């Protein structure tokens, strides 16, 4: 009842006034839209153009990098299996190196293009980018200090790959570990040791690296013979064995130069050492040294030349040394009847006479 009384007492709205207010508001909205629609349209078109250009540019750059990497891999596969491929190209090494470089370049290109596009879009909305850039700088500095080891490993890996310091199949000495490289990453390098163990070496920990598989290697063999042997006969036997080795496979490919007899490396009273060297394919020096020792030993045996090991040989006609020369003389105390033993024997107590 009270609600009906209040409704009856309240003044009713005038239809004319409400229609005029609505028309006025609609007119203001239309005017505002008419004034700003061109700005909205230009801003929207600008954002759309920025996004389209960024996406297209990112696609083209990534596609170009992918084609470049594929072309590098095809060129490596084209020479694989040939003599040139065996000497100069490791397909797996080239593939991993090219993929790592391509991944880094694609990531950098995507980050730069999309980051620039995002800043341009925010600028199109009239947003002040100064606080955002300042915050990003502070966050970058904090991240750099907090993850400096990770950043160091990543940057070291990038430069190692770009400079081609080592690759898959190389035998390297990284200081903290040594062995054959089985995988090269941007943060960690995997090495297989001599006993089959796998070492995970962080790229940032490598202060110096020794690559034993680049350029060429040197095989060195020391031949120790008796000082009474004729040097010309020794040289002739070694040269004959070396020439035979250079004409046979696979040693003809692993030897990159003639086997040289450098001469006497040491002359002692009971031996003399002849130094033999050869330039070999990288990483093949150990195998060449073993085969060269084998052939030189056979050639010297055929020529009647005796080699000397660590123990010096006995000269011919020399009498055998007395094996008892180093033995000590027998002690006088060893005999119970010797004066020394009798003097050291305790005096027995005097016997007592029981009959008294």
C-alpha cells in the first residue's frame, strides 16, 4: 500500500525531455566517432602493416637461413666418401656446426624482428616506452648477474662454433678433460675419453683448447741399436721399410710426406738412437708410429741388426759375473765353535759336590 502511494505521488517523466537527451547523447557520440574514426583507422592500419611486415620479414629471413644451412649440408654430403671428403670434410661435424649456427641466427633474427615490432605497436597506441625500456634494462642487468655462468657458456659456445675451433670427430685437450668430440652444443661439449667415458664440459670452463685433429700431425719413432752397428746399414734398412710402407694402402693416404731419418738423437757407451719422423694425416700419428715400428723391426731383423731395449746387452766374449760377488762374508758368530761365539757364550754356574 505504501509503495502504491509513493508511485502515485512521484512526478511522471516527460517524454519530450528524455527523447531530447537521448538525441543529444547520440549526436555527441556520433560527432566523437566522426572526429576520431580516421585516427582509429590509421592506427589500426598502421598496426596491421607493422605486424604483416614483421611476420613476412621473419618468415623470409628464417627461410633464407634454412636454405643456406641445407646448401651447406648438401655440399658436405657431395664430397662424403671421396678422398677429399675423407681428408678435409667431416659430414657430421659440418652438419652440427651448420645447424647450431642456423639455430642461433634464426633465434636472433626472430627476437630482433618481433621485439622491434612489439615496440612499434606499443608506440602506435601512444604508450610511453621510456619506463618499459628502463624496466627491461634493469631486468636484463639482474638476469645477467644471476645467470652469468649460463650466459658465459652460451657466448663461449657461439664463438667456438663460429670460429670452428673444434668439431665432431676431433681429438682435443680441453684442460679439464680430453678425448674425441662426439657432440658440440651451445652450452656443453661432449667428449669421449680413452676408456670410453663421456665428459660433459661446459664451454665457459674451457680456457684453452688443443686440437689434435687440425692441420697435420707428426709421427716420431726412436730406433735404438748397438753402437757397433754401421750407420749406413741402419739407414738403408729403415729407408727400405719406409718406402715399402708409403706404397701400400691405407698408409699412402695417411702419410702426407716422406719418412725422414733425421740422424742420431743420442749416442751412449752401450747404445745409439736414430730418430725417424713423418708428417701424417691429423689424428693418425699413433697408428702410423705403430706400423712404422713394426716394419722397421722386421727390416732390422732381416739385415741382422740387433735392437737394444731398456736393459743393456752383455758384450760378446765378456765373462759372466760371479753371482756371489754381491753376497756378504759369513759371520764368525755363525759357527758355535768359533772363538767369537765361545767368548759370547754365558759362563755356566759351578757344579756343587753333593757327597760333602
